[in-house]
């Protein structure tokens, strides 16, 4: 079992969104994956996946010793295992973050292959404990200066525990985002870059992961590429669209050769766009 603590320095940068959508991509691709909401004060992972946290035991119950990880696990979309957090203040007071190791041991015994732990933002006992016990830390940040500075602090905290860095996921990128500068600021490689895509918020609002709500969206493809990069499983990669020109195979013996008196070959657009040139030739 591989445990990733998905962490950031501040809230609102797409950490929970990354846990939900990366987890769903892995689960849909056949990897036994569980997501754990370890944001004990402000957890909202269950809502992003359409899971009702009130239907049974939660992460808080497991950390309080009142339930096992198997009892708290719910079946989420596309076969994704979900351990939701409670929104009760009483449950928050009873939960002991130090019991997170036992929770993860229970998932390991149940056969989990990948576990993504959604951590809380900032620096507190419940946010730091996942950084200490995870196999790797996956940072999440937007490209904004303030978010990067806070995320770099989270990296430093994990470094004090000696926990390896898996790298960073940069969310809400634009066409002019300088990912090299972001990597330099964080001091870790960029493992995934997620575009500022309206499909992300729409899917979260509907309680579905992107692979269900918008399987062909740019952000969905970005999370697929992130999954491939982390696991090495090429079957998780986005499906490439069919090449519209595949029918014009010059090796086809039935196709007229140059000078054979066949139809005039489609011109190439002056800007180099061969498909546009093909359509002009076809419709004339």
C-alpha cells in the first residue's frame, strides 16, 4: 500500500478536489484506492464525491476508537473507497490524530493499494500527523505567490520528518503560468498541472468526480496524466482523439500516386493547418 498525504499551506487551492479526482481516476482504472478525509475541523471530501457522512461511522469515530477503518469506509463513485469526516464539534474533540497510523493499518489489511489522505490546511496536530506518517507528500497549490509561500512551509515541515516529496500539483493554471518558476519556488518537481476549467466546480457542486461528470474535460485529462505520472500505469492516460486524416494513407495501393491523373491533392493551408486545407478542398 502506498500512502500519499495531499497537503497545502492554505485552504481553497484545490487540495480536496485533487484527492477526489485523482482517487476516482485511479479507482476507475482498476487500482484499489481509498481516500481519507483527515481534515478533522473542516472536512468536505464526502460532499465532493456524493457520499453522506451521516450514514455511518466516520474518520472521527475511527480516531476516537469507536469504529474500525473497515466500518467507516463507504463505497463512492467508480468503486472508490471513501472515509468521510464528521462535521460535529463533539466528534472533533474526541478524535485523536495520533490514531491515524492504526486507521491506515486497517486499510492496508483490507487490501488498499493506494491511499490519498486529504489533510487540513495550516499547521496543527491534525494537519502535521499525516505528513509524518505518509509514504510521500503530494503538495497542491495555485500559482499565486501567497499560496506558493504557504505550501513551501508545508514542504519544510514534511522535510523535518524526513518524509519524501512526491512533487506538486499546480491547480488553476492559465496559458501564461510559468511552471518552471513554480517548481523553483516550491523546490519540488511539478507532477501535474490542472487548468482553470469550469467543469471542476460544476462536478464538485453535483457531488461527482470529473471522470463521471465530465470525462472529456481538459481538467479530467490533466488528472489522468497525473495518475499515470504517479503510478506508471499508461492505461490511465487520456484517450487520444482519432486523427481525422487517418483515411488518407499514402501507402494505400488504391490511392492515386502523383501524376497518375487522380483528383488534385488537398492543399496545405498557408499557416500550416493541414486539416483546414483538407476541409477547403473537400467542400469546394
